[in-house]
């Protein structure tokens, strides 16, 4: 049954956010999308997302009428104060605290705060994000407890209920591929493989069975392993 609320999806143009966009379009009466330019090395994702949005509208007529405006916010200040492998040209490695140096402190906290501000102005009361604490790199701002606390803080701070949906929170990457298939069939899986971007290094050369990417960064490794298990039925 369709939910008549309006949703705003944090849509980077990657596998997870594309699956979340399909999930939202399958449920809500109207869906808008939002991305952030924060000086990320893999900024090519911002170009991919335009293609993905266009292809979703073209290939899925039932969703096309629900897909509303797209927004891109400049958060270059975040890149300026970050010292990470996602915003600087450096090798990806684990830090002394056990987190990979691809962790951008405060990124999801800022993203969702800005998203809630935009949603309030646009009449949306649902935020949808691809955060996951099952197959992930250990980022603390992807955990369910963080999301629950932030939902409360945003709702209180805006004096308006703001629901934060994270449909991928407790599933692994293989299940994320299966979810995409259940929502849009082989056509959506093919679109995700060919047009979305996940690679931290911004590699868009070779097209692997699981998509474009360097094949060895943490994001590629998770995506490739998940696709292999998905195809094997695991």
C-alpha cells in the first residue's frame, strides 16, 4: 500500500543509494533526491547519478511519475576540514583507532542535518539513506543507534516529525542485490551494474560483472563479493 508522505532520498549514484531510491519509489507518493559535493575523490559518482535517475524514469513508468526534483548541495567545507583518503590522494589503510582512513568524521551527521533542513522546506517528512552496519567499513555514523538518535534530534530540533529510513541497515551486500532484483527485476540489477558508481578511487574503466571500479578498494571489494554471493544464491 502506498504511503502518501513525501520522501527525500540521499542519492549519491552508488549501488546502495540507487537501491534505496527504488525502495522509496516503490513506497512513497513522491520522492526527491539529494546529493552532496564535498570534494570527494570519487566525484564521478555525481555524474553517474544523473544517468541513473534518467534511466529509472525511462525504464520504470510506474516510478517515473513519483520521481520529483533533484538537489545538489555544495559541502566543500567538509572536504577542507577532512584529512581522509576519500578527500585526498593517499593510500587507503587502517588507522590506529581501527577505522579505515576513508572515514570522513561527521559526514553522515552533516548530510542528514542538511537533508532534514531541505526536507522541511520541501514538505517531505521521510529521509531515506543507504547506511548499513552489516557489510560496511566500520563507520560509526552508519550504525543504527546513530540513526535512531539522529532521528530524535532532528524531529525535536525542527519541531516536526522526521522519519529516518535505512532499508539496508541489517542486510549484507548480497541481500542488497536481491532487494534491487525484487524491486525492479533484472532491469534494475543491470542498471546498477552498468551505471552506478561505488569505487573510492573513481575508476570508471573496465566493466566487471559487478560494475565499474578498481576492484581492490574496500567499496569495490564489498560490492564484488556481494554480487558473487548474490549470483551464487547465497
